[in-house]
C-alpha cells in the first residue's frame, strides 16, 4: 500500500480496488498513516465521489475496525431503524418497545443531539436513573430478556468512523453522501441485523435540505446496505416543520408515552411512526400476510407496547418506583411563556432549523459536546402548516424556568392571507 498513489488515484477520478481500500483504512485505524494524508483523500472523495463498490468497501472497513454484536442465538428477527435527524423526532422511543412487543429483536444503537437536532439518547437520559452506556454483555442480556435495548455506541465499535468523522468535521467534508453512507451503515451493520429501515428526512429542519438530496442519500444507503446482505427500505419524510407537538427532552418523552398509550393518533408524528413500524414488521416477517397497521394500533391501545417500554427502561437502571410514576418523575420547567401570532391568516411555513437552534440556546441541546443539557426546557406547538390562526392567538408555548422574550420564536412562523394546503409527511419509499 502506497498512500500517495492511493490518494492520487481518487484525485484523478479513478476507482480503488477492494484490496487497496481495506489496506489503506486498516493502516489508518492502526495509526500507520497520518491524518493529513487521510484528510487529503477525504477531500478527493468529496469532490469525485465513490461508486457503490467503493462505498461498500469503505463501510466494511468501518465495520471491521472494531467490535461487533453476535445475536444469532436470539431466535427472533433482528430489525433496527435509523433516522437522519430532525427537530422533534422521537420515533425511536416508540418504535423500539412497539416492535419488541411483537417479538422482534431491536438492537437500537442511537446517538446524541447534533447541531440543531435532538438526540434519542439525550431524550432518554431525562428519565431519572436510566443508563444507556452499558457493557456489551449487558446490552445482550437485556435483549435476551426483553427483546430490545437502547444502546449508545461504545468506544470499541467502529473506531475508524470516529477517526474519520473528526477529520470530516474540520475539512469541510461532512456533507459527502458516500462518507455519510459509510458512517451510518457501518454503525448499523455492527448490530447483526436481518433488516434495516431508514427514515431519510429533507427540509429546513433536516441536514438534507432538498428532496433530491435526501433521495440521493436514501438510494446510497439502501444500495450499500443491501450490498452488505441486509434487507433495507428507506422512507423519505418531510422535515419542513417539527415532527410532533413537543420539542425538548422530557416533553418528548411525555409525547412518546402518550403514543405508547394509544393517544396522539392524529399527528405527523404518529403517521411517520406507524409507517416505519409497518415497514419493520414487513421486513421482520416477510411471509406473514397480516394487517400490520391494525396489529400495531392494538399494541398501542391495549398497553402492551407501553408495558414493554417500562420493562426495558427498568432493566436499564430506572427504579421500579420511578417506572410506576414515570410522568411525574420527569423534570419539567414550571413556567409557560406564550408565543402569539403576529397577524391573522394561515401558517405557510415553520422554520424548524431556527427553532432547533433557539432551543439549543436555551440549553435544551448542546452548542459543544461538554455542555450540560437542561432536560426541563421544552416547546409545545399548537398550530402547524395549513392551520388558520388569528392575530394574538397562542401559536406555541415555551416551557422554561423564567420569563423571556418570544419575538425570535414568533418569527419562525410565517403567516399569509391565503389558505395553505397541509403537506404530506411520507413522500417516497425506496426499496432498491
């Protein structure tokens, strides 16, 4: 392996061999190639792209750089879901116990907040006592007993991805679809999955701002995952407004609890969650001809999904007395500050990105990795795109500790005179 020749190859828009890619990234994982050479290759790959075979090779290198789960002894279909991130997206918190209540094993490795988007692990950690950072053996034990577990990525899993991401972050190559693909699929493929369902978001609150960009990423993720032998389906969903009624950590747990108890069935949050859940069921039981929508609805309405959720968080450290009084155990700020509409009309746009950034400034998220999160801060949205509203009517409420100005939040809601059609949240399904 000659690193300079390898870099030149991608600089000149040539295709790497599988052997060279594995040699290059294995050497980098073992600190035999310096950061500056890999940074140069990252820019060449950003500018000239990687074909499907190269993406598969890079993803394999990420997978093989560290530890992996072996769940073959768990005699259940193993299915996970991944979202590319958005504002108010808490579908994972509902999906994991819902699918587990149907005897599906869900080894869900989730992340923390990134930029303006919240993280599943941060939301879960608003529950007093929960531990998401556990030894690998404990994750497996919980899956054996309860069928699912909320996992944080351990230091032993995909160390190559951690090294590459650190370089991408300082070399302006974060947005590269091939590099994003290897990072996402690389982590998910360490879970020993039978199938994977993807929620690829687009819009002002997503990392992919346009439908075409999201579609390109979804296709890349599906192609790469299938090339590694895992059945994969991607849903492209709209993130031009926050998903659900609440934004924040504890308040999103409350909204998830409501759904797990059969409530909130008329919402974009419910629509996306059920669409993802149905796809997970079809992937888990491909030969079963069942009305999965009806079965899922019953699991929510009869309490089975919520009971499974309580058992899983209890196994992850939440005390029994907290489990029995979960809503009241969550830290919620006591003051409500109203955000009012500046004029009468119809809501035509909601700046989800700006709302996410404003929530981070209020400490509901992190500006830097060392920041502490205030789990009690939240936002409740009462009106959505297409809704009619009158001047000075309450459009949203901040859940905070003290009075504050709301003008910046009010400007996130665009109101026009003419009626506005509500947007569809599920835009396309990509299977291959």
